[in-house]
C-alpha cells in the first residue's frame, strides 16, 4: 500500500480503550539533573499503581547495577499493572532486562532499535537489511522469555514509511505484542502523526492477524507532544506512552495528566473520530501523583501548567469569578475534585490525633505506615506547635519528605547561625556522623554558605554544589519553605530536599539529604561490586532511548 492510499478509520469500528504506558521512572528520570534512588522509584511506582496506569516502565536494567536493582524492586512489589523494562536490541540487554522483571506478576520486555536513515547511517552504522534482521532476532529472543514484548522503532517519524511498515511486519511476526512508533525528537505534527498511524494500520495487516496494537511515544521539542499523541490515537494508536508532569529528555515527553484528561473530557469527540473510550484511571489521583513526582525529582511545574498547575483552577477575572459562582461549567470544563485538587481543606492542628493525620494523608494519596508514619506524625506535631494549623499543602510536604527515606549517615543535631548587616555570617553545626556527634563552625558569604562549609568540614568531603532553589510550599508568613539542592561528585548529581519554617535549617537538611544519598549510592555500588559489565560484541548501540 502506498502512502497516498491511506484512508480514515472506519466509522463503524468497535470502541476500544486507550492504554496508558507510564515511563516516568525511565524516560522521566532522563530529565537532566534528576536521579531517583530505588526507594524513591518504588514510592512513585506504588502511586502509579494507585492511579491505575496500565503499564509502568521501571527503567533500563543494563544501564547500571543501581538501575537493575531499582527495576527488580518495582517488579517484585507492584501488582495490578504490567511492569516493563527497556533493552536495546542486543542479547545481553534483553537477558539483563528479563533478569530484572522476571518475577513481576505481569512482565513486559521493551526492545528498541532505530529505523531512520540518519540513525542507521551515523549511529548504528548498519544497512536497512541488517536493521531488519536485528529487530526480528531481538524480538524473537524476547518473546522466548516473556509473553508480552513491545518493540520501539526509535526515530520512527523520520523513517521511510514503507521501510517502517516492513519493520512492523517483521517484528509482529516474530512475536511483538505492541509496536511503538516514537516521535523521538519531537519533529512531527499532528496531521502527520494521524496519517502515519492510519497508514501503518492498513499497511501492516499482521497487527490484526496477530492481535498486536500500535503505541505512540512523543517528545515535546516543538511543544506538540500531547497534540501529536492524541492525533496518533485518532489514527489508530491504542497505547500512549507518557510521563507525569511531562518529564523527560530535553523538552520532555507528552504529559500523562493532559492526555488522560483530554481523553476523558472530550470523550464525545474521540468516540466519534477514533471510536475509542478513555483510559480507566483514578483521575482523582492525578494531582497527588504530580505532587509526589515534583517533590522527589525537584522539578516543579509552572503555575499555569494544565491540569496540575497551581493556577489550573484559579479565577482572577471578575467576570470569570461571577460566572463560576453562578455555574461552574461557565469557565471550568472539569472539576478540581476530578483530578484530585481539594476544593475544601481539612485543617489539622496541634490537638489533632494520629488517626486523623493518617486518614488525611491517605485521602491525599500518601500511604505511610510504621516508622515512616511515626516520623511524619512527629514532624507534624513539631510544625503544628509552630504554626497552630496545618493545611493540605503542609501535610503533603511532610508526607513526601517521609516517602522513600534515605539511610541517614549524617543527622543534624544542632544549628546556630549569626548573620546580619555588618556581621560576618557564622554557622555552628552539630552533626551525628555514623552515630558519633561532631561540632564545628565556619564563616561564609551568607548564612547558608557558612552552614554548608561547616557541614563539609564535619563530614570530611567537599561535594560540589551544582544547584540551589527555595520555594514556599505553603502560604502565609509562617509558610513551610522547601529547599532543593543538587550536589555533584565524580560526574554524578544527587538531589537533596529539606523542609522547614526556617529556611536555613531547610537548606542544611537538603544538603545533608544529598550527602546521605551520595553515601548510600557508594554503598550500593559496593554491594554490586561483583557484577560484570555488559560484554562488548561490536554491535553496541549508544545508550540513547526512544
């Protein structure tokens, strides 16, 4: 079939549900500066399961021993969703990925190989026939291990359509149950995506014959990732790959929350145009999911971000306010509650009990038990003594601070700072270092700099500060401030977070959090010291992904 012969999707086709493939833990972690440890990945994965996504891509096991361990932990813990692991079209990658997810209740191997002329010539240095053989062999091996196999044609939107169709035919016959068509560099437009998927749907009859589906994965380099993904759905895609808050390489991926709410809010349009039903997700978990990812990655969404931004349901104009007060639908096409934004606050104070605290956290999408709950409740009581009343935002800040705790080699015991006009900023810090209390003082360009210098002297290492940011996570003069720091050591970056009504204390807590991550990472690397690197065969592809 030629490209010119592409026809629209038949109007009498039976409605099909769109599947949501979340790749926050894999592609989202490729956001520059983001590094998630295993407990943090597991916390996000559990929230994704509560959200109800169909597939959780846990990571790229061959990338490092730490990523292998994180993928394995997610695979063992998650039920109710398929857990996928990414692999290049290389036997050692595929075997490694299977070792990581083999114990999952619903595992999927996700194999990728580039198909565009520029990638085949300059990156793979292989001819089209060689690429066809690699793709087919890789999928056949993956299918011998796992009943669910996804194949991604990296840089598909810059590939020759006829060649792309032949790749699809080969991999489906070899056992692929899902064929993903990524817009890897965000190059395409909605109309091109719609036509490409309609073409593949008709040019690859093996999709229907073998019961395989088409998937789409779009990047946002030209700001069209969500639009391109939805256009692909109109063209026949039945799985959309996306990330919470649109995290990902360069300008990021299509934002999960925007795709899901577009399909829900405009179900009439998509039912008529593409005969699809919206995904079965607990949409009220979208906002809590977004908040959790922001906290653990340190990448915060702008206030005007669709669906989950602070202003998404705010009305400033008097005309808009009047309309909403009379009838919400005048200016709101979805309710705040439908995405988990609380319209009313349950305010807890210092007299509130542990049960009420835990229940409100559960309503906000945060399940804490045991020691995590005890530490969080203690922090709640400390803040309540200072503030009197705590809002939902305060509670989320406390809960996310307790999710996925890092073993604390360095613990802040005491902090005293002297600063002001005409005064040399000086900080005195007492730390518990491996259980031993140490004290030191230092001066600096400011109170935070002085405190950081004192910490560096106490821990005996000088990690380079690569980034520092401060924001208020709650309102009012007694707001909780959240500090995010990034430290660099041996080419790796570590994100630390700290929260307090005292921004200097929050800064030191954030710095220590990053140092504790660095120490734990070194310990984990030691634990996997007996792992052997992936052997080189001469057929390696660079570790870039769709």
